[in-house]
C-alpha cells in the first residue's frame, strides 16, 4: 500500500518560471516531510523539509507548503534553473519512528528548458 | 572519506551467480538502510539496521541476504536472482530522529541476465 504518492511522473518548465511539484499522503501519523533531489547516476540528496507543526518552509528558491487537512504538500521552485533538472522525491516519516524511517513517493522528473 | 560509499557502481550478474553489494558510511550514523529503486516506482525499503541489529525486513525474498558487521558497514548478498531484480540498489544512513533524514550513497546499478 503506497502511503506517499506523486501523481505527476514528469514536469517540463521554462527557465525562470515556477516549478510546482505535488505530493499526497494517506497516513495521518506522518508528521515530518522531506524532499530529495536525484541526478542520474547519483543517490538522492536532501533538499528541504517541513514539520507538521508548520505550513510553510522556505530555503532560497525552494519553498515547501503543507496542507495537513488535505494530506497534501507541494514544492515550489522559483525561478527554475537548468540545474534543477532532476528527479524529485517526496518522503514522509512518523514521529513514533525515532530512527526516521522514510516512505518515498515514485518521484517527479523535472526538465527545465532554456 | 566522508558520506556514504557504495561499491560496485555497476554490476552485471547471471541468475546462478553469487555477488555482494557493499556500503560504508563515516558519518557516525547508527542506522543503515537498503532501498531498491525500479523504474517509475517509489523507492522500496528492503532492510533497516539500527546499531547493527536488523529491525526491519520488508518482506524481501531470501535471495537477498543483508549483513551488518558494524554500524559503519552494510552488505547485501545476492544469489540466484531473477531478471526482475534488476534495479538501482541504494544504501542510506541516518542518525537518531527524523530531523536528520537520510544520507544516500550513489547506488549500485544491478543487471541480472
């Protein structure tokens, strides 16, 4: 049973515009959410996270929004740059899991065009 | 060397072969994980080790056998694999608490022929 879902397998966006990546989850016990970025032939790298006590977290060009009632989070990248072309994974964890075991979505491939 | 290191980067093996994947971390983390990434699918958690003890086996077939001799090293022993086991195998480590997230290795691209 997939608890974290990224329903858009791919996204194409023009350089300088906003990229919006969406993620839905089903487990109401999740209370910590992360986004990872993955380039080909490399492992995923941590990008940004948000705790369930917040609804927004911003880090430079990256902002994550959390809507707990809708069990939905999104990642905004603005402005998008060619180096942002990668696969983005949404991940979630439960507070009761002290070791932070993460459940991942299937990923969204972002392509930023000049 | 810092971070999480996985070897080999690429592996091609026959269905009757026995091979091992290696993962090493020097981050002082106490938890290590094996994940499988197949095309267009979520990262699938395979095994979790905390302080060298296996705390989770996510219904993984016995042809995959993990070994964690210490908190810095993790192996995945492979034998009699099937072509559908071809995937990217990722190792990750973490410290206590969700706030730290994972640090991933670059993965081993496995092809079973």
